[in-house]
């Protein structure tokens, strides 16, 4: 039996807009170009980074190019000002502040640029949580 993995996002607010905001959407995590579920994952992990140096979470060369991989990254900090700078292929995509998370598609492309995913903590001793859903 093939794995079935579903990601669900809910965004709710009573005071952001003039009306209440209630958005929920879901997607099945499937392999590239098919309705078959992704059947592999690199386990949920936490990494405490002792300094403020850039750290590679996902090395593109360890994965198959141009597939439908998905990555999850979370800043576990509870200190509002602490963030992780997230880069893909050396380009900044944003900052994850305390409690923020992301789930994003990732091609793991290595043909024209190294699409490693790295994080750089704003403060020493921060912990990042991460996981990859792998399309092999």
C-alpha cells in the first residue's frame, strides 16, 4: 500500500480584516507528475546550533534532482526576536521568527546551482526542527 500524507493549513483571524478570516486548505503530498503518495521521509529532527553560523539542513546532492520533495522547517524558540534566516541555493527566502514554520516544495536541483537549504540562527544555542518528504 502506498503512503498517504496530507498537509493542511488553517489561517484564522477575527480582527485582521473587516470580516472574519477563516481559510483552510489541504494537499496530498504526491510524487512528481502522479497521484501516487510520497512514500519516504527523512525523520523529524531537532538540531541545536551552538553558534550563529550557517548550517546546511538539506544537501541537494543527497536527493534525486527535480522531484516533488517537500521540506518542513520550524523555529522552536519562544523568544520573539530570535529568528532563523532560511536560504535555498544561497538565496535568502525569509526569516522564521519564534514559533514560525514553513512547508515548501523543493526540487533538490543540482544541475545549474546547488539547491542546498541552509539556516542561520540570529542567536547562539537556538534549535531548529526539520523534516523532508522525499520523492525518489
